[in-house]
C-alpha cells in the first residue's frame, strides 16, 4: 500500500497534474488506493463569503472551496478544531466562516458561541453580538472556561446511560468556544492563569466533545511548549506555516510532502491543508469575510440572549442539517 501511495507522485508528474491526493478505498482497505489528480489550480483567485442560508445548522458549516472545485465543509459538532497558521495566513477567514455559519443556529439557541480574544478584542469584538460571552482579559477567559465546565458537569449527569453524543435542542444548545490566539492564554499569560487554563481546557478537550461542548482554537506557533494540548484536538487545519517541521507538527509525520503547508504562497491567505476522515489530504481555501458582512450578520442574528428571536430573525430549524 505504501508503494502505491508513493507512486502517485510519479503518476501526477507523468500526466502533468497540478496536484494529487490519495486515500485508501473504504470498501477495499487492504488492496486499493484511490489516486485523484488535480489538473488545474482552482484556488488561485480569492472569493468573498456570502450570507449563510437562514437555516439553523450546527453539525457542519461551509468555509470555502476545495482544490477539486467542491465546497469545503468542516465538522463542528463532535469535534475539537485547531487552526494553525502564520501571521497573515487567513485564520480570520476560518474563524468567521465558522462563527457566521453558525449564526442562524445561534439565533434559535441551538448553538451558543463563547469567545476568548486576549489580543484586546481586536478580532472578535467586530461580531460581538453573535457571542454569549466574550473575554478580553485572562480573568474573564478563566470564568468562561469554568462556566463551560459547569455545563459539562451538568450534562454528564443527564446523559449517562442515555446517549453518547449530545443532540442540540432549543434551550439545550451546542456550546462552541472560539479562542483567537490560543498561545495568549496557554503560553504568554501570567503563570497562575496558564496553570488553571491548562487544567480547565484539558477537561473540556477530553470530556466536552460528546457532551456538546466543543473548542475551535487558532494559533500561530504549533510547538508543544506553546500548545501543550495539541494532540487533544480531533481535527486540524494547517494554513501557511513556516517550515516542514511545523507541517509535521500540525498534520502528522510525513505530511510535509503530501500536504506542504509551508509552501503555501503568502499572497493567497485562507489557503490550507486538511486531513479528511478517510486519511486523504486536501488543499482548501476559505472565503474572505469582510468587516461589513460580519457586522451585518451580528446585527441580524445576534443579541438572542436578551430575549426570544423575533419572526423577522428566526431562521428555519433543520435538525442536524448540513448546508
């Protein structure tokens, strides 16, 4: 199987393919490797995000495009997501693609967004109305983590023996914690804050996923001394990185060749590599979210915690729907 996978690179060169990807055939895992050749780069031009359909989706959201021309969707419920990229690599496009994609569900209280932005709120404040609570200081961040631990404790008692994965309902929503620049909390905060944050985040990352408490975190530096709980995230997005070693840290050993995130053109922010459930790697590009669009959606769908959604802002509730 390894020889077949390694031969894909030579096959791509023979046919002058722009890129390639391989994965093990799900029905013939012991004998068949699927090779997909990408003959034209469809990700060179940026795309601006558009408003999500007014449907309350929470399982997955659409972020942009794949190198094969399809839509790039990312799973939210049941996953902890780590997005790693150098400064200017387009992490904000992924962040707002997730937050704004969940906005209709947040208006219905099928999703609650919590935000930690220790860079003085520069990133998250623009869409503040979408969030249940926002933390701009280490102390506020710790309080959010404690509140989510309370949710885990309560749900753990309610779900035991009944179900293994929380199903969001109105009033019992999926809790999504968005952390912009994780290192500001886990590596650069005061020592006492770092210690408590590591402990609380460890509980959330090990126990929260099945209980409907998930983390979406963004960071520039993937080293273990900066992101000690890196291995606890169940899916990773690698935007532009600084070296092949960083690519291996983020996506796994040997991925510096199959998914060279360190070779992404700096002029193409939002471009990255992901590893799918099948084991295949895919190159993707997130749509760009302009400030005015974030403000528009925050104004339309935000502020739901102060009262019931009105008929003008209440989206259609599609249980478990994926747009």
